C-alpha cells in the first residue's frame, strides 16, 4: 500500500489500532511498602483457613478476646522496640486480626470449606514470623500512606498480591479488610 501525503488508509482508523496508539492510562507503580504488606497479609490470611479448621475440630469460638489483647500488647512492645508508634502498629494489627476472623467465620459457615483439623502450634509460629515481618514492613507502608493516591496504590498492591497467591473472593475481601484504614491512620 502506497501512502501519499494527505491520505489516510481506512485500516489506520480502525478502533483497535487507534486504541493501541492512544497513550495508556497511568498505571500505579509497584510499591515496596504497600507491596510487601499486601504479600505478607495475603500469606497471613491463607493461614486463617487452617485456624478455622482447627476451631471447627475443637469447637472453639472464632472470637478470643483475651488472646487478641495479648497479641496487641505484644505488637505494641515489638513496635516500640522498632521505634514504631505502638498505637499505629496496634491499629494496623487489629485490622489484620479482623480480616482473619472474617475468613474464619465464613469458612465455619460452610462446613465443606473448613478444611482438615491441624495443630495450631506450627500455624501460630508462622503467624508470629509473618507478624514480625509485617512490623518490619510497616514503616515503609506508613510512609507510603502519607503520599498521594494512597487508596489507589494500596488497592493495586492488594490486587497484585491476590493474583500472586491466587486468592478467592473471600480472601480478596479479607485482604482489603487487612489493610484497614492504613491510608487514614494518623
């Protein structure tokens, strides 16, 4: 096909080609703070399945206010040791716990999804290790939360983690809950 100045071939005007030539919408750049927190939160949420299975087998309730208080006190201590604001860390971890409980409640409401019972000791060890990593990642996320378009970047990080860990709808919803009000924590 020979093109002459002033002539436009019909092919160039096809919608598909025009869309490909149009500038792409700005994409959010992967964020190390939010990205790491999203990945660790996803890992933590996947452990909630095992916790739910254990609670089904033992008949224990999802709510364990005493354990939650103990865990939050531990988080405050560990945050202070890392020069993190203890209350910000506790607020963030409260959201993590609420997200895990969301998964547990839903799984326990569907017996077929609850899974086989497991010993909680190794699960709790994994949770403790993830919690420590979350505390290490939290300063970056808190810094990032002060930037522009916080909600968009947090959502993008959650989306990437959900894809990487192949989270279903329940766990994706819980991941959003795990982020809590990270973009609004003072």
